[in-house]
C-alpha cells in the first residue's frame, strides 16, 4: 500500500500520560422501528431477486417479477433500488467497514485495519449473509451491466473509507496520499475478488452451494485479499 501509515500518537512531555492508541467509542442507539422496517423490506427484495437470478438468470428476471416474489409493488422496488443493478450492488457494508476501521488501533498499519474490516464480512460470524455476498460478487463478475455500474459504487466506498483513514491519520479526506491509498486498496481488493471468482468457482447464478462449499470459497477469497494487501504493503515488488 502507498505510504499512508498514520503516525503513532506520542505524548509531548514525559510527565504526561500516554494517549490510548484507540479512542473510546460509545455505541449509539440502534435503528428505530421505521428504519428496521426499511431494512427488512430492502433485504426481502434483495433475497427474492437473488433467488430468481439463480433460478432464471439475471437478464431473464424483470423487476416486476422480483416485486411479486418479495410481496411488494414495483414502485417500492424502485424506491429502494433506483435501478435493477442496484439490487445486487448496494448494501450496508461500506458503513460497517468504515466503522470497523475506526475501531482499530490508531498505530496499526492501514492495510492491517482494512484486512480486518474486509475479512470480517467473509468470516463464519457473517452467517447466511456470507453466502449472499458471495453470490452477489459472482453475479457482478458474470454480468457486464453490473461491472459497468460498479464504478459508481466504488467511488462511494472510497469516500467512506477515505474519511475513516483520514480520521486515523489526522489528514483531510481529500488529502492526496489518502486518495491514492484508498484508490490503490480498492483496486487491489477488486482484482483479488475477481481472481478468486475466476479460479475458485464461487457460487454462480446457476450453481447451488452448501455451507461447507461456502466456507471453502470464503476462505479462498480471504487468502486472495490477504495476498493483495500484502503486495501493496511491500511496495508491489514484481
């Protein structure tokens, strides 16, 4: 990764107590009833869509059929997902990753913090969401329209990750080094995921996966991500 490692905080006088490497954070209030209903509806639409994509294929599945399977109106689908591609591409993971980075020790290298944030989404604790994430990633790799639209989502991801890294390093989110570091990391993660999809036969729109297979494929993706981030941290030696 390009040199964007945040400096370790040190006391200015020997008599002062050392500063903690990680700020204390108090958990905020959970989502209210209205927000929980929105999350539930969004998840129902996405799960119905993924099920239909697996059965019929992405291109052959219209939005009105997704709406019927999720027991909502077509206008409701478009209210939550402005385009069909967004059903696959949008999620709540960016905010979770940014928060996970903020919770890591400030003196930890950014690549290590990012590794913890990303791999957490692929670990056993993710449960059924892990299989869903793998299926979505496979669809992105297979469908040109999804790959074309993904660039906008990566820009949003970069904004959130840049803000989190900027807080850790005391830099501005639009700092040159922060922007380059985020761009390098996102590019490396994308290529690691695509490489794994190409070589480890992750779940596709027509391939069922068992719990064991999902775990094996998630482990393969974790290994690919580790390799990519390690390559960045070593200055990309070729």
